């Protein structure tokens, strides 16, 4: 009986610690403003890039994304 109660307390403590770690990780990721806006900024940068005769579509994709999409 004591071993069962001890195992239940141990499992509860591990469950609590695991969920606390998940909550902390999600909050850190959610509050990271840079990651939230990075993809929107990249897309807007390509859409707002001025059309010049010296750049074609592939050149702009290389400048903005670093690779051809």
C-alpha cells in the first residue's frame, strides 16, 4: 500500500513538472515577437520591392529569400 501511494505521488510530481515545462516553453515561444512577424515581413518585403529593369523575379527572390522559391 505504501509503495502504491509513493508511486502515485511520484507520478503526480512528474506529470506536474512535465506540464509546467510545456507551459513555460509555449509561453516563451508565444512571446517571441520576432518569430511571429518574420514570415510576414519577408513576404511584404518581396511584394513591396520596386520593379527595376536590372532585376528580374529570380533576382528578387534570391535577394529576399536567399533561394529561388
